C-alpha cells in the first residue's frame, strides 16, 4: 500500500489540518490520494468530524463506512470510547476498509487519533495499526516549547517497532510568541536524526488554511 500514516505527538496538534492539506494538494497536483480516519471518537452529531473533512479533501466520493469504520460518541481514546458503548474495535475490519480505499486510489493517507500509543482496540495501539498497514509514518508535532522531548519519544517508539519515519512536520496551533520556535527544528534533527520536512505557521484564516498549508507543504512530503 502506498501512502502515509499521520500521527502526532499529542491530540490537537494538527494531524487533520496537515492530512487534509496534503491530500488536497496532492490531488490538485494530479495524484489520486484517498483518506481515512479509522476511528473517530467524540464528534457531536451535526459537527464536521475529522473523517468528514478527510473524506471531503479526498474528493468526497468514498463510502463513509470505508473512510471511517468506527464512529464513537465519547471524546476518549477509541478503545475506551468503544468499551463504554459495549462495542469492540477490530483491526481486521479497519485493515479491510483501508485495503478497499487503497484499491480506489493511487495512495492513502490514514489519520490516527491523538498520538502513536493511543489504545485503538483492547489489544492494539495506533502503532500496531501503522505496522499492520505497512505505511511510513509522518509525525506532526507542536512547534513550541516541549516539542523536542515529545518528538524524541515518538521517534524512539517508531524505531522500537521498526516503523519507517517519513519525517516530522512542526505546526503552530497558537499565535502566541514562543522563543523555542526558531530552535526546535534544528534541535530535533540533531537529537533524533529525524528530518523536519516543514515548519508550518499559525494561520488565522480558516477558509484559506487548507490551501495555504498545502502550499507550505508542497514538494516536502513524499507519498
Ligand atoms: N497551522 C495552524 N494555524 C491555525 N490553527 C491551526 C493550525 N493547525 C491546526 N490548527 C487548529 O488547531 C486545532 C487542532 O488541529 P487538528 O484538529 O488538525 O488536530 P489533530 O491532531 O487532528 O487533533 P485530533 O487528535 O483531535 O485528531 C484545530 O482547531 C485546528 O483548526
Ligand atoms: Mg484530527
């Protein structure tokens, strides 16, 4: 399977923004990329979920049950949200949906939930899903203070599972000044050996964000 597994150092770091921008930019450049959110936890009825956004970025033509096999009510780790509902998340069902989407597209972008070791099923974390999918992993990380440690921990967890690291994208989710920002990319590369592929700015304008992040990522992330 060709594509990327998009994880992050935490929840709310920018996986969906980066994944949607990558998918839309690749499609605009002529590469038919599909997108998937294997488990969506906590999207309120009527609210645009990550899965809805990813499906739309990928052209809107894929069956919702393939884009997101598990929709769960509680805003919790998927394994915990599923347990509360008396449901069981199965890796094989997610892999079947991913395979079906991959067959409909030239490449597939899969967004995790939270970070790499978030529990997905009673037995497996999102790292196990990345291993099963066999996709290289893109790590989205906060651009600000604390990110060097978070990226280093994630890189160690990837290496322990022999997961291929596609690279790190630093993303600013807050406008506030942070004196660590100019230093973080070089420090992450020095400490971990990982490549920082892009450092994305904070962008106020929601309407233009997908396009502007796509421009900032152009040519920097390979599928
Ligand atoms: N570059 C940016 N500029 C401005 N706001 C941003 C930027 N990147 C992300 N955000 C905002 O930060 C919040 C978190 O981003 P996002 O939803 O992409 O995170 P996530 O990692 O996908 O979270 P989750 O773990 O819930 O899936 C959102 O409100 C998003 O609009
Ligand atoms: Mg998200």
